[in-house]
């Protein structure tokens, strides 16, 4: 039964193929097929002739090979760059308030000290003797005053004697206080928290208010000053972000302008700005070279090209783009209006639209209308 079905299907397939062959081999079908071939040949002949004409025309054209770049809107920022001067937040040359010979130095260079820590002591032998004498006199004056007071309370003696005893006692008290204060001034004390960076004097030398004994410095916080040309006065504002570079240690830090000076230096026509900065690891040192980069202009979507591509003639600034609207492609000279420039890049405010093809190499070999290839 299965074999009969297969045989039946085979016979039907042969009959259909025979009918199709009979239909395809008919004169009408062949005449139609011939007409289609002739139409296709005519179309191909026309295309071939068009390409041959174009090739013939192109054989006489000399192309200039160029390289291009596409104009793409991008973020464009302009920065003022000035050299900054680093200073410690607290840097003090310490001297004693009194004069005398240094008898003992209590710290070493590199020691961290708190405010009020004794750094050195001076010879106070003469002062100690004066204090001892004043205290003896004070004891006698105090005893005298107490006795006169007891008598005066009992209405014995004169008021003048009582007042003289009181005055003598108070005078000696103030003298002792003064001598003790002078002794305290004979000690060299740290005026701020910080590190003893340098000790200028040695034991046995004469110290005094006009002679620095040591330098105490605190660099956990630093101040950076920069001088900016007065032409940027309206473009710099307080709290403006600043990028600070320290080339010696290869570090960049971010800060803000904390102060803008109110004085224009008449010698270089600049004003001063100050940036406060944290320095927890102490790697940034006073007087270290720094570079301050302060943004004075920003455009969110600007057309920017290398400054080298901006040329000049008697009409103004121009560059070359590729005109893709006709064949062959040709260089087209376009005049520009430019904005600010930074790092050899120039903002184009007019003359080039987004997506334009700009000739970046070979532009010095073309003029307006030169055929180009890339």
C-alpha cells in the first residue's frame, strides 16, 4: 500500500514537470523572456556608458590626498594658569620676651610641641635674687600692715600710719608679681601648635626679643597665593573651583578661592587670590612651586578645532572643509569667527556646523575648489 502511494506521487510529479516544460517552451514565453533580456541589456548598457563617461572625465582631474576630522560639539573650558606661592597656615619665629643667656634647650629640631610648651630657659640668677629680696620685704610689710590694722580696728594709732602700711604692702605685692612675670618671660615658649623646624641658637648664647631662637611651623593647613592679571578681575569669583598642581611631588589637589584681594599691584597690574588647603600628610611644603588653574570660561556644546587649522587672509580667519554635495569632492574655503583658545585648540563660534568634514592634513596644498580624496 505504501509503495503504491509513492508510485502515484512520482507519476503526478512527472506530469506537472511535463506541463511546466511545455508552458516554458512555448513561443509566447520565449518571446517575453527575450524582451526582458533586451530591456536588461539596455539598462546595463546605459549604466556602463555613464560610468565610462565619469571615468573619462576623472582621468583629467588631479586629486589632492588629504586627511580630515569631523566637527563634533563638545565641552570646552578655558583656564587661567598662574604660579602659586605656598605658605604655612602658622609659621612663627620664636623669641624670648626678655634677655639673657640660654641655660637649657628643652626640645630638638623635628619635635612636635603644643602651644605654651617650654622650648628653652634663660639665666635668671639676678632676677631670682631680686625676687627673694622682694618677698622678704613683702613679708615684713604684710606683718606691719596686719599689726597696724589690728590697732586701727581698736581705734589705736593714726589713720595715716595704717594707710602707709597698707600702701607699702600693696606696692611690694605688685613688685613681686612684676618680678615673677619677668622670670616667666625668661622662658621661651611655643606660641602655636606645630613642629620645631629650626633652632637658630645654641646653649650659652645671648637670647633676646630681637633675636629669633627657633622656628615653629604648622603645615597641617596651608595657604596658597596667586597673582592674577587685572584683566581677569570680572571673571574670577570667590568660591570658584581651582585645580592646583604640585609638579615636584606629582600631585593635583582641588580647592576653592577663599579670598580675592582688593588691591591692584601697580608694578605688575595684578590682584591676589588665596586658597586654603588641608595638608594632613605634610607633603606640601612652604615655598613649594604650584600651578593654579582657574576656570574663567565654559561652553557646554562648542565646535573646537586645532588652532593650527585657523588661517588668516585680508578678509579674516578661515579654514578648509570638504564639500560632499557634488562629485568629485572639493575643498571649500570657509571664513570663521572664533572664541577663546587654550592648549592649541580654538573655539569656532561661526562658520562651521556640527558634522562638517574639516581638512586637517594637506590643507596647505589646496585652494577653494581643489578636488580632494581621503
